[in-house]
């Protein structure tokens, strides 16, 4: 594992970064722990586990905080709930350059000593053009590992944590705005799509798939770590939903259905990443999603309004009685 004294002394930046991306509740944390078994350095400042993810998130706390700060700078609601799409001209905003230099400095400090390192942070896929520029400025070789899970299962898993965000229609929109807009950037790099259910059922096989796609060596040490991951870390009981995979399919957003079919085909090696039909249809899916951008922005506005009014209501409820009387008189 890394230690800060080693990384602080690094003059340059590591040559190869592996980034785990995917929609929330798709197994990105489990998958990130998995790539650690492939010899990919994650650092020693990882976000600890919570009831949401008991075994940990495997996210570097500093990069996580910087990514959240970028979400706030764009005016997005949290790192997952917001639905509005980032417009093309917003990527030219003046604040991005200063933030980019901060992120670059953090990466050089924390990972500059390591030839192969990786990270996962909630919402990176949402802001991928920014991270692509960071990697380009650092001269990194970039590979991606995409966690894929059926949107129906994502919604059921999310509902156990947040009933409103777990509503199928809302969950599908969150899934789409996270996965679709910048997935086409994968074409520039080696990448591997991993199906969550397959990872839980056959972890060793899936990690070897990732290693092959990213051209990572399967040394005896790596094989030992892969086996340990599969035998000691994977626990099927941690799956937040298991059951009829087609339950509620009539409520599934058609765009989410189409996009997931391509991800599933990639995860099952039914098609190659360079398949031209994949990218033609993905362009169609992306175009149809962007046609919804005004409605998505309005949903964010309405949710902000509901949250603001609820907050005001709680403030009134717990305000001193004299203040409540004064407020009632003014109303």
C-alpha cells in the first residue's frame, strides 16, 4: 500500500491509471477492491465502510472530496441525485482550470511514485471530460473498468437506501445521465465492462477478463490475490437485491433498456469494444437523452424547491413560539 512519504517525494506522475466508473448501486466499490487484486495501487487514504457499503468504498478521500467540489461548482445536486445534463459550453468555465491544477497536484502527491494505480469516486463518469483533460495533462495511459448492472436491480437496491430515489422512473433517469453522456469516450482507451451479477458469481473469472482487456500481467502474486478476493471478500449476502430480474420491466425506461443491452453484450463478450453498431446506436441513445435536457433540468429545479420548502417548514416548526406567531401575522 501507499504511504504519503513515498508519494510526496515523487518527481513525476505514474504512467498508467485504471479508473472504475459506473452508475450508483452497480458494484463499483466491490469492483474497485477487485482491481486492487490485480496489483493496482489505490493509496492508503480510503473512505471507510458504512452501513451502505460495510466492507468499504475503496475511494481515495482526497480525490473524492475534489470530485464532490467539482459537482458543486457545476451546480449539480449531490453526486448522484441531479439529473440536469452539463451543456457543452460549460466545459469552458473559468473555474475548471484552477480546479484542474488542484487535482493534478493531488494526484502527483498521492500517486506519483506508482507506475500502476487507480481510483474510483462517485460521479466521475458524470464529469469524465474534466478527468480526461487531467489525465492528458499528466501524460497518463488511461484504462477504464465499467461496472454494469441492470437498471431494474439498481432501482431495487437504491430503494432499500432511499425510497424516493429508488422509484424506477427516477432511478432510470439517474442511471442514464450517469452512464450515457460520456461513455463514447471509452473508445479512446482500453476498457472492460463487468456485469455485477457475474462478478458476484464468478469473481476470479471476471478479474482475469479485466486483466486481459487492460493487458495487465497475471503473475503468481496476482493470481493469489485474485483467489483471495473471490474466496474471502466476495459475499453474495451483501447483494441488496436478488429475485426476478424482469420484475417491474414494464416501468423500465426504454433508453435505459437499450443502453444496458449494449453494456451487457460487452460484459458477456458477445461483441467487441470496437463494434461499429454499438457506437452508432449509442450515438442515437445519447441524442435522445439530450433531447430531454430541458425536462431534466426542470426536475432538478422542482426537487430543489421541494427540499427548500421542507427545510423552511422544519425551521418554522422548531422556531420559538413568538417567532411563529410573528411569521403567521406576516403571512
